[in-house]
């Protein structure tokens, strides 16, 4: 393949992908707006028209903003690749640092920093304009920038040694470097799953043991029925940043813990909270976590092998606007342009995710009340302003969870 041909393929893929993103977002806007005037029949008794219209307006505003972000992302990618941005940044790093390893780490770190700065205005606007407009934002500017400083520091503390090791392995381990890097990546991912609940998450939020004794007893009985052991049930102060509610379990082995947002406990009755937790436990009991890990690690192995083949080709660098090859440049270019060529497969991954959600719902229906889970979901749809009427094609690409109407109908059939 010649550099010119690969440049053309990249441009066509980027253009078609950007247009597809914009078209899907526009379909979502039109569909949600067209259904704004009336609540779907299945929800007419439980969700007021005012709440439905608020959800529609929230979805439309977010979709329009996402269209702008899509254009910015496409332009930024072009500027960094064919526009010469990465080539310039690589030249600067090679000039400042004589060691190829240090220059490579500096390239990846500086690119990450620049990308974060480019995305910062959009994050600020989404938080303090869109989320605030619809009553979801509880974040103060001070807390926003404290979070930003903490996440930047932690990313540097963890990421810089990891990147240094990966680039060293790429340089020293010959043609099979990708296998060594994969082993390091698997070990790091497992370590982070163990460390995140105990050491990292508490840096951003307070986690307190569940104080409601009646709810605690109900949950402990559910855990006993399901054969689930955890390091505890905790309440997280999610309300200090957002009024959105959620629940999850995190960690591996003895570090597994169940976490409820304080906003969720305010939204739901005890039996509804139990049903939501039963759904989350369904993911664990159906081995979804292990399946996702297996898929993620297998995909990483395949991608690293592919990078090992491509990084030996001059057309890969020159076709993306880079004149000097190297481990850091190859790593950066590969994972920067990968989404351009893989977005078309989004419906497959979304379908797999939605199938697991159905399985978790079925498990919850066996160990809790399906009607309680339905009531909980309806409240969450209402209070989180989740649209009840997504465009079918849009949801096929983007929705990791089943659309509301389909999910509720399936749960009713289980009841």
C-alpha cells in the first residue's frame, strides 16, 4: 500500500464516519421531538407529560451538542494527523530529549495534555450549562477544577510509569513485543480493578456504610439468596456533583463492594432498591464481568498483534502525516485512528451489551419482584430525564441498555 492510498482511505473513513455520526444524531433529534407531545401509552399512568417533555428537551439539547463535538473531534483528528500536529509535536519532543524512550513518553504525555485542554471547554459547557439548565448539576467550579487536578495527577502517577514500561518493551522485546505488552496490560487492568474501589474512588467521593438498617437487612437477605459475598454495601455522595441516580458493584475477589448513589436511595423505595441491586447482581451471577474481561483482553491481544505488523510499514506513518517512525508514534497513531475504522461495528457491541442487560433483568425477576424493578426503572427514567422514545437506528448504534419501552415490556412478560 502506498502512503497516498492510505491517506485517501483514512480520509474517506473519517468523512463517512463523521457524516454517519451526524446523521444518527439528527435522526434522534427528529424522532424525539416528534414524540414530545404525548407520553407513550405504556408510561401514561406513571410519567407526567411535563416530565416526558423535559426528557425530550434534554435529549435534543445533548444530541445537538454532540453534533458539535463530533465536528470538533473530526477537525482535531485531521489537525493532529494529516495537518502535521503529531509530526510537529514529535519533533519538539525529540529536540528536547536526547533519549528516544524519554522523548516517546513526552510525546504521549504532551498529546494527552493537549487533547484534554481541547476537550475542556466542552466539558465545562456540558456541566455548567446543559446539566445545570435541566437541574442535574450540583458541581461547583471549585470542585470541578479540584477533580480535574486530582485526575490529572493520578493519571500521571500511574500512566507515566506504565507508558515507559510499554515503550521499553516495544523497543527491547523484538518481534514478539506485543505479547509482553499484552501481559503487562492484563496485569495492570486486574490491578486497577482491585485498587480502584479502595484507593482511587475515595479520593473523589465519600463512601459510607449503608445506615438504613431495614434496607440493609433486605439487601443482606438478597445477597444470601444470590450467594454473593462482598466487602460491604456503601452509599456514595454522588449528589455533590449531580442529581442523577445510579448503583453499581465494583472490584474483584475480596475487594468487591456494592455502591449506591445517595440520590438513588432518595428516589427509590426499599423494595425498588432491592430489585435494582438484584439486576446488578445478575451481571455478576451471569458471569458478564468475566465475559467482558475475556473479550477485552482478547481484543487487546489482537489489536497489539495488528499494531506489531502495521508499525513496520512506512505507509502507515506517512499516510497519516508523520515523517519519522517510532514506537511512541506508532502507538499513538494506531489508537488515535482506530475508532475511525471500527465505529461501523458499534451495533454488534451494543447488541451484545443489551443482551446482557436482558439476562440481568431476568435474573432480577427470579430473585426480586419484576414489578418493583419496573417501578424503579420508571422512576429512574423520569428523574434522570431519559428519553422514552429513542430513534430505533440511533439506539441500535449507541444504546448499551435496551430502550425503555422494550425493556419494560420484557419485564412485564417475566412477571
